[in-house]
């Protein structure tokens, strides 16, 4: 009996980034100060976080140490966010195009994982941040529910409820009705208050 080949996370990662790109491109300059469900981030800071995470993914994929790298990039003009995300995404996709990257162990500030697990985790992070942007700019109808369903399935591995605190990256789970849509359940699972 042969083992099933490991899943390549890059198609899901690309879909999640496509959705994030769509949300970023839709942001108007007068929405940059809107609050988001991410504690301490308005839309501008969240966009800066998205760019920073993409830069970190490219650097860590190239073997660089990203400890101490900024969590938020600033200094980008009000109308420059979509271009900044596109450039950073291109850098990530170039670095991670090599299939060997999926098996290589990658050290992040929070864990050392095979590259395939790193991209899987970040696909789900970008799904959440696209919801954050959509929530902050009233564009929730533009989101792909399948991405939320996959993130809901994956997040217990990366952010188990028992490892949460009000001071951590993810707050304790927030209760929502059983019939809530996938994005509402995902946001609530991560401690956001949809």
C-alpha cells in the first residue's frame, strides 16, 4: 500500500491571496482609518500587516531569520497598498515556487515547521485578514465561504482554544449561533467579535 502524496498548499494559498488582493484593491483612501476586528489595527495598519507578513514569508523561505522584522509596514501612500501587496506577493510566489520548499523545515518566530505547513497556516491567516478587511469596509458579500470552511477546519491545529488568552494573538473563542455563516464562525473561533 502506498502512502497518499502530501497535499500541495500553494493552490489554496493562491486562492486566499487572490481574495486578499481583491479586498485590498477595493479599499478607498477614506476607509484607511476605519477600525477592524483586529485589536489595535485600523485598515491602514492591517494593510501594513498584510505586506509585512508577505515580506516575512519571502524572507523565511529564502532562509533568513525574521525575528525582529516589523509586524506592520508603514510609509506606503494611500493609493499604493494594492501595488505593495502585489509586489510582496510576487516575491513570496517566486521564493516558494520550488517544490523542495514544501519539505524544507522553516523557522518562524512561533514554530519550526515543514514549508508545506507554513504555507497552509498562512493561507488561513490571509483568509481571516480578508474577512477583517471586508468587515471593516462593508464588503462581506465578496468573500469565498469555502476558504472560511477550510480555515475553520485547520485553525484548531495552529490555534487550539486551550492555548488562548486575552493577551495572545488569538483571544478566547466567542460564542455565536449554530446557524452562523462560515466567516462569522471563523472570526468567533479566533476571538473576534463579529
